[in-house]
C-alpha cells in the first residue's frame, strides 16, 4: 500500500491551498495507479517536498528533478515528488494535473522496475 507522508496539516473547510491540492493530486494518481495495477504495491512512502536537495545525485543531469525514488534500506522505499519545479513547468491547472500524473507514474514505475507505460497504458511522455 501507499503510505502518504504529508505535512500533517488539517484541511481548512471549503478552502484548499495550492499545496494541499497538489498533495491530493499526487495521492489520487498513486491510488489510481495501484488500483489499475491490480495487485498491491510494495510498501513505500510517498512524499511531497517543495524543492529537491541542492546536491544532485551523480547520475542526474544538471536539470532540476521533478521526482526521485529512494531505494529501501533500513527504512521503506520512498518516492518523493517536488512541488515547486512541477508548478514552475505547468502552464495551468490542467497541465499541472497532467504533469503530476506523468511524474508520479514515472517514479512509481521506477520503484516497481517496470516501464511507465506498463504501469499505466495511458502514459505519454512529452
């Protein structure tokens, strides 16, 4: 299953901040991917962070990552989605939702060791 690690803030009734909506979209995508996968995902943490650390991994290009998978070790595997770089690339809310879907699909597919298209046949890379 997916353990979503949010900021722990209670939602304000009838008012959802952009950050909270972003978190909801990430969780909705992960949940729908697990349903479509038709078998349980391995246990992992799904987290949203504002920005990636400033020290890129040696295999990463100079561009700012939109998400990252951290392999399981002493702790469960972790998929991190970076809010600000995704917001910066999106032109509108619809584009934002599509980009979040793409990034979450890519990261979870990486965690599972499958191609994004195998995880979600609707996956399209820009």
